């Protein structure tokens, strides 16, 4: 159902109010992506200024991931139950305050705490913002267009974060922490005026407190374990016991959700093949890209001696291609459907990663690095918007926050897990005598793992191509388990 204040004109033109709503939501998504990419380049300056060890520096990144990935399921369902506008604006205000705090502190633990709070607030703004879009724009071409613009802002924020961090860190690392604060404040003030006041879900069955506790605890522990595993050792007693505890918590969570009258996550949505492919595709997509960016940054700065700004500019063509082309993806989805676009994007991603395996200690940028970046940029432009569209299509309004939380959880957990795996592979291959060529050779298994993850994403997507040959791809995820179980060909032809 669309808000009466934001219903598009019959001709398909959007009102200024509708554009304003979308821009506020895009600003929050832009900030989430910007914050993730900016901090990496600033870490050496932070460590030098605050006298932090490498292990402590890791937690400036990991603290954000822990808060973000661990609270997303709770954030998505909270938006459904308490009101998307209310949750979005409250979390955006917390994000602005945490950004201000992060730029002013003189203590490593306080900086890590501010990063955790920022990640926690993003865990509420991301699913709330996505569900506001999917409940404001009707399913079909209008929603597809809105989601393509929304995901473009995420990609643009990530790319601009790399460049801005290189520029700002030259002056002070504190500017990289402070920059999101005024942007978040402007978005908050605009959101108070523009965001539609959607109705809260009438929840007569109470709140799933046990599910919220178990789901949040299991996600927090999973992300924490994966982040710590490379340092503690994957086969150490600490890591194995922690994974066992995660399995116990997740098992208890599933049992609670199966019997809860108002579950945090309605497991019936995962009976849809399209929904499962979207969630697994998100794991593979972001996991492979984060691993690739991590290794490529090390390669360019540690082995080639490039500056932070030079490295950021090397990634810029991929981000620029996403920014230019992603706004057109909605129209392409209308014509070909999400499975074709996701499969094509993963194929381009595999090709880009495979091409990058040719790099050496004296690469020709135009012949090796640039083609890889353009292929990966084209892949991101196709895959990320299409995954968002596929995950949210066919889902009723009162469950949009839940599904948005699931998708964002898949993205964050995929990034955490596969980055840890790539790091472990590279560490295992580290040479005893660290010549430049030996170090580069130790990176190659990591690049192969990244390529393999993308191949897995492609294989996950292929079964979806056996459905419709054309038209938009729709997810069967109705409000009852029986509807989700049916998933007959005739049902796939209509919007539920």
C-alpha cells in the first residue's frame, strides 16, 4: 500500500515529495557505505596518533561490523512493529551523535565504542529505509526504479569513501570520522518533514522477546567469532567452542520462531526458492567483493607502493560505472527479470576476478587492472539492485522490514565470513622470506578463493533461470506458510 502523500502520478512521474522521501533514504544508505569504506585508509594515521596496536586497530573496523551485522534482524522487525519512520529517524540521530563522538575522542576504546554504536544504528536505518521504499513505491517498474537509485547511492558512497578518505586523511583522520555527522543531521531534519507516517503493525500476539534475544545473540556471536578466528586460529578450542555456541543459539532460535505467534523472522519466507537465492546471492556477492578489495588494497599499497589516494583512484572506475549505470537497472529488470541480471552480473564478476589473477609486480594498469575494475563495476551495477528487488518483491508490507533485515544480514555476515576466510588463506600461504614476489604469490590463493565465491554465487543463481523467460522476477513469499510452500508455476506469474 502506498502513502497518500507520496502516491506517484498516473503518468508515472514522481512528485517533489516523493523525490524528497527517496533522497532522505538514499542519504542514509550513502552514509552507511561511506562510513564502511572511509575508515580503512585512515587506520595507519589513527594508530599512530592514538598509539594503538594492530589488533586494536582491527576492532575499529570490526566494532562497526559487529554492531551492524549482529542487530540487523532485530532492526528489521523493530521497524515493522514500532513504525518504520520512527525507527529510521531515531537511529539516524544516534548515527549523527556517534559520528561526532568518534571524531572527538582521544582513546582507542572510546573510538571502538563509537564505531559499535554507529554500526548498531545502521542496523536499524538500513532495513527501515529499505522497507519504507518497498511500502511507499508500488511493486513493479516504479519500485524497481526506486531501488536501483537507492542501491546506486550505496555504491557511490562506497566509492566516494575511498577517495574522500585519501584526501581527508592528509589533513586529519578525525575529518573522516566527523564528515558523516552533518550529512546525517541534514538528512534527519529533512526526514522529519518528508518521510510518510506509516501505520505501525497491529500486533495482537505480543512481541517475540525470546526470539529477539536469541537471534541477536546468535548473530553477534557469529560475527564476533568469524572476526576473531584468523587471530585466535580456526582450529583453536576458543573458536570451535564459539562456533558450537552459535549453532546451539541458532537451533534454539529456529525452534522459538517455529512456535512463536509473532516471530522475529517468519521462517515460511525462506520456503521460496527465489528468496533463498537472493539471500545466498547476497552472501556470495558482498563476501567476494570485500575479499577482493582487501587483497587488492594490500597489493597496491604494500607491494606496488601506491599512496592511499592512488589506490582509491584505481578503484574509482568501478564505482563510477555503478553510479552511471545503476539507475537504468530498474528498466532492465522490468524487461528481463532479476535472475538473468544476477546471473549475468556474477558471470562478469567471475571474469573480472579471473582477469586480475594476471597481475604482477609491474602491472600495466590499462591492460589488466582497469578492465578488471570495469567488469566488476558492471557486475555490481547489475547484481546489487537486482538482489534487493528479488528479495522484496512479493512480500507483504507488514513483513518488508523483516525481509530487508534478512537481506542486509546476509550482506554483512557474508562480508565478515568470507573476508576472514580469505585472510586465513593468505596467512597460511605467507612466505618465510618475504620478498615482493613471494608475498604476491601468497596473495594468489586468496584471489582464487574470491573467484570461487563468485562462481558459487553464479551457480546459486542458475536454477532461477528455469522459470520465466521474460518479465520481472517475483518472489513467492506470502503471509502464510501454505502460500510459500505452494510455489507453483501459476503462482509465480502474479504478484502476491
